[in-house]
């Protein structure tokens, strides 16, 4: 569900001395590839080494980096939290009610450098004068613009029980502001361009034509240490090393030397080496690069932002007043996409909308109630119920049975049910129809669960509405979710029982019962038949008001309301005159997050936190330092480039023996604690490494299936990779 034009940073994990903090098992605890990344990651901890040859090509090293990055992703554990909160290392997080705008009572509407470190409050040089500037992220607080929605609050059945963040156009905005008076039209030109940091990237404005038109040169400025990579224009750009006047840059396997201050197009990506930092040893090399086509373009208000699809942009310019003198210029971008139904695939829990350059992300990190913190409440018609503990003649009567799977989770109100001397808690109660009344019985947990009379509800007139009980489960208690009876028991199909949350309002779910005044006949108008109107959602006070309720009795999917209550498939359960409601132990809210693109999220799933266990420096080693047979090894590169690979394959006289051009192999050597990732050429090896790095991709599932110890990788290009099982 992600909406992204992201630049993802790949961390190159260092090679060097023996790994610190690992526990070497001494034996590969698997017999096939179905459990990969086990044993290299066990209980969330990395255990082993990634081995490249001393004579390895750049492609072998890039492949090893890809594998290492995926292993770091897998090296994590979940720990219990004392609460269900979320923390963010650079940004803001707040709880927001379902069915409402997350920037209206949860997140703020405006964020500055005080909130997000990627934002700035600085000055820029304009024709020799320093002008104070700052930038902001603006979130729309307009109703429905940026809402955490469910299937019922959004009337979108296909959301099922998911919570999603719906977005309207212009709900997400980034703006650059001048804090001192300036006239950009007179101050900016080709000879005196305005250079600013815009969305974290370098933007050079060379002309202001009118109020809503600018001409700019743009590229993405990044700082890389040797071995670090960025993905730009779908390709991986890596800084290999620097010298005193030049840097070696690799783009998807193709390497070039680029002088400081110069620009080259490498494998289709334009790269400028802006600044070089060089010291003794590659580990101290670094450089500032400007990546991407540094071409001059003219943009009008509403045009696609730089790098966006001209015909279907996700982000567009919002420009106004650029030729005015003062500080009121509008130099902004905003989202042009709409995500407000299932076919649009709005971002779900754990997914984010990303501003260009992965600058800032907005989304829902988690929900405040874990999936295992729900009780089940069944509402079911039964034509033969034994209530004779309370009334001896009632050995087989028709009744509505309401039952919970949690003891004493339903409270019956003695102020309404006058047969009670005090409020009682139970897990099962019964509704029985008699002339003008509904009799309420319950199973008494203090008296061997004997059925006991609670009192009568005089449901004998149109519009009658009684609150006779409430859910008492965890923090869902008191008036949080009430039990109501509405209508006239003497009127066919005129009686309803509702679950009524206090908040949000008009978030009730009502079940309709068929009654002739002396007996219940089922749910809805006809027993054993699903009917749209026998389950309705909406109004807290009147389930018969068609203008304020939605019929959901024939919906085929599970549904969730704004409190977080979810309902099993109404159509299939209603056909048997039964509905099951799953009620949370507290109102479910969305942990809304705004964060810088690189910021870490803590708290993860409600009730747990995902802790990343860093892979120590030293996980990558050369073949000359590897101990085959004792350590768990991922061996990258074939016998021509890696002596450990040669040992695994029996030291063939012809180092390409067993390989075919354009192909590679991934093979488990369980007895020697090793996994071989090798190809005929360096490109083939890199392709195989990408498969291993994406082991959980469904396209490669056959290679990581039970019983598989080896598979072939076909590598026509690095963007067109497939696999074949062997044997």
C-alpha cells in the first residue's frame, strides 16, 4: 500500500577482524533452504560470516552487501512493552481516533525544524545578502483529508478489519519560506541563481517568470562513505573509494572514475562528484554526490514535481506570489494522489506516505490494542432454550442468547432491570419475548451458573430505547460500550439490540429480531436467512432511521467500526441467525506518526516492540580469513574469485566448471556449514545474491521450499531474474 518515490539507503556492513558478540554454533542446524535465514540468524541474532574472495569483483562485494542488509533486517526480536505506545527517533507520534483526521487532535498541522531534524531554519545567500529561510511540513486538518478509517467508518467493505490512512489531494504539503523581504523575480537569474535545500536535496532556481512559474536545475545531493549506496532512478549508486582528486562510482555493476566537480552519466544515471574527502585507508573515504539528471526545466503551479510522471504525478508544485516583494511567496509541493477506497490501496498499519526523496513519512505505525486483547460476544437466536432454573415452565423456549468467552464481561444494570438487587456481571444472558415485554435472564456465576431472572424491559412502543447493560472487559467498561434494546416487541421485525460505543458517536451496531409479541422467531424478518437490514451500523439512538444507518447484514467480509469492534462475516453468520462481535479491551486508536525518512520507530506492534539487533563489524570477511567447516558461512563468488567456493566445489581444475553463462547457483552445503552464492560471471553472482537477499519474495519461494538444497538463478539482466529448482 505504500505510495513512495523513495531513495533507500543501503548500509554496507564492514569487513574486518573476527566478529564480536556472535555465538558460533559449529554446525549448520538445517538440512534444506526452507528455514533460511536460519542458521545465519537465530533467535534474532546474526551468527556467521559473509565471505568474499580476496580477488572479488565489485559485483561480488555489492552482492555481499545486499545479503548483509537483508540479514540485518531479519536480525530482530520482539519484546513486550509495558504499554502500547510508539516512539519515533526523529518526528512525532500521537494517538488518533478511528474515523477521524489524524491532524485534527492527534498530530499537529505544522512541523518545523524543532520537530524534524531534516527541516531547516537557516539562511541562504541571494546576490551577496544572507536571507533567513525555513521550511515546514503541513498536514491538512480538513475533515476526511487525512483520516484513519475502517471498513464501517469509511463504508468500504473491502478494508475488512484493516485500519488505513485515507488521503485526499493537497493533504500533505512541504513549503519553503523566506523570513525576510525579498523579490525573487528581480534577484534570481541564470547568472545569480538561488541555491536552496529543498526536500533535503539541492535545488537551483535560475528564473522566476511570473507569480506561479519558476525555472530550476535539480539533482539529489547525498553524502556517502566508501561502501555506502543509494537507490536512485531504480539503480544502486555506490561510492567505492576516493582519491585526492576523483572518486570511483559504481551504478548497478558499472564503475567509472569521476573527477571532483565533474559529472558523468554512469549506466544511465547522471552523477556529479561535488566534494571529496580523502584520508589514509578506504574506510576514511567519503564524498558528496549530486545524483540525477541536472537539467533545467520550467514549472508552473500544478505541474509535476521534479522526477514525477508528467501524466500521472503523485506530487505537484504549489506556486504563487513568486514575483511579489515580501515574505508571502508560496514555494511548495503537495500530494496529487487520492487514496480513499480499497482500489486505491491506501497505506495500512505499518505503511507510510513518503514525500519525494523519502524526505518525510506520514502514516500509522500501529494500533493501540493488540490483536489478542479482544473478547468474543455471540448474539444468536435459539428456538429451544432451557430457562427452567428461573421459570419452571420454560424448559424449551425461543430466546436470543448473548454469550461471551470471558467470564463476567457483561454487566447488567439493576437500575433498569428491577429484578436485580444490584448490578451483576455474567458471561451469558437471554432475551425472551412476552406480551409487551422482553424478559432478561442471566447465568449467575455465583450460583453454579444457574439461570436467574434479571427483570423486564417494557418494549411496547415505537422508539422505546433502554440501556440495560454494558461491556466490562479491561478498560472497556462503564459507558464505553453500552447494551441497548430499541423498539416494540409486539411489532414484527421492530426490535433491536445494539452495541453502542460512547465514542465515536453514531458508531453503533444493531441486530434486528423478529418477534410477534409472544416469541422471538429469529434475526431479521425471516429465520435462517441473511438480510441486509437485520444488522445495521450508524445511529446511536434509532436503528430504524434509514438516513443515519447503513444496512450491513449481507456484507461478505469481516467489518470493523470506529471503536475497534469487528464483526465476523455478516452474510454467512446471519444466514444461521448468529452474529459474532470481537470487542477490544479499550478503544482502538491509531498510533499516527510523522517522521524523517530514516527515523526509527519503536513500539511496533501494539504490546510489543521490534528491536533490531545490530550485526557487529566483522561479519564480512575475505576468503583468506574464513574457517570452512567451523563457522556458518555465506560464500559469495565462484571458485575463480573465492578460494572457499573452490574448496566447497572440490577445487575444480577449470574454475567455471559446472557454471553456464548467464546463470548462477545457490547451494546449501549443510555438512560444511556453508551456503554458496555464485555465478558464471560477476553479474550472475550479483543476481544470485539479490535472490538470496529477497528470500521472502514470492517470486523465489520455490527455491526456499522444504527439501530444496540447491536452485539455479537465471540472470539475463539484474532487473529480470528468475530461478529454477534443481533435481
